[in-house]
């Protein structure tokens, strides 16, 4: 039964995404391992479940039937887990959460630490991806709850806003802009700019912001493209350029004085939101975690100021 569950899980992911590569990334598997699981399931049914033409795949008639039943099986399994745990009044087990790098590294640790203090028997699995990846995981039931930093287009999912994230300019303490109390984005165009890689949520929100600001048509002088907030901060600290990052990610550097944060005019904000299945039977664990997170968000929204933004700490 465990083997069958794994084959169905892999099949369900491939069928949902219509991509072996994306399914492998989402499931943290190699593509050959995904292909092997699909072949095993096709051997079991003695029929092809996917048509493969010109590097594109689609479900066969049999594949469509298997996908429909697999989806129902996973929904019933989740309902069974929820019902039994509610009967025995148990707040234990495991939950899976997905979040972006910024949220996972700088915001969730305090929240999850406090949650573990209250519910020590709960095991928490955290998976990190961009917003598109997190939404796909929620859609595929491979995580229970997502925390994302940009808009979600899938209307079948519940998207519950948590708070606004302030993005600010960062410069070294000895930079010519360090004494400024605010900046217009076009003033950054004359400096080397350190940015995140293509596909990063931070980079996307900056591009959208620039598109709405007059005088930014010339674009940024991109000096480096880096794959993590830590790398971006390190490059700015080394004097290699300026950048725009989440203020939540620079609390340590602000305390040490190695970086200076300067608000933008107009302010650059993006929403942090919880996302979960509209029709999914949620475990009590998720309800408890959401309730604790709502309290954090309410406190944050009440006291948040651009100059001293912090996520509630344990």
C-alpha cells in the first residue's frame, strides 16, 4: 500500500503539472526517479497513462481515469486523518508548510518556534520555493499550507492576507546615500544594482514597481544577479552596489550597522498571504497554526512602521 501510495503521488503530480521536470522539482526527486515510478504504475495497469509527443505530455484516456481516482483517494485520506484526530482530540502528527526564501528564513522561524513550544509533539516539514512552486504544492496537496509573497491567480484556493512586506533600499554605512531619509527609485539608476535572479519574487515586484514610476525607462545598471538574500546583502556590504530587499531580511545588519535601510517614495510594498485548499478538509493542526499566525499578523499590522519593521520574535 505504501508503494502504491508513492506511485499515485508521483503520478498525481505529473498529471497535475503535465511535466516530469516540474513534478520532480516539486517532489524533491530526480527526473529518472519520477519516470521510474510512472513506468511502474503503467506496468501495473498494463497501459500507457501519458502520451508523449514532441517533448509534451498529455493524459491518455486511462490516465484521465487514474488521475480522477487518485485525486479522490488523497481527499478521502486527508478526511480520514482529520476525522480520527478530531475524535481523539489529538493535536499531534505532522504538517507541511511551503514558503519563499525570505519568509522561510526571516519570518517563519519565530512563529514555528512558538508553535512548537505549545505543541511539542507536532512535526513540521518546511519546503522552500518561489510563489508559483508553493501554489503548485498546495494545488497538488503535497503541502498543507503555503505562505506566499505575491498575488495568487487560482480562484479555487483560499488566499488569506497576513501583512504587508516593506521593501527598502540598502546601502553600506559609508555610502553617499546613507544619510538620506527617503529615495525616489529613479535616483538608484546611476548606481550599480545588485539584484536577485530571474524568477525571484523580489525581482518581479521591483520590475512591476519600476513600470509604474516615471523616469525609470532607462532601467537599472545591473552589476550582479544573485540567488539568495544573504548573497545580495553581502555584495552590498562589500560596496559592490546598492539593492532593494525586504526590510524583514536585514534586521541583524541594521543592528550591527553594516547596512543602512532607506524607504522608497512612494513606499514599495508586497503582500504576505496564507494559501490553502478551498475544499480541503483541514487538520486541527493547520487550524491551530493559522490562528496563532493570525494573532502575529494582527500585532504586526498594528505596530508596523517602515523604520522599525520586525517580525514578532519568540
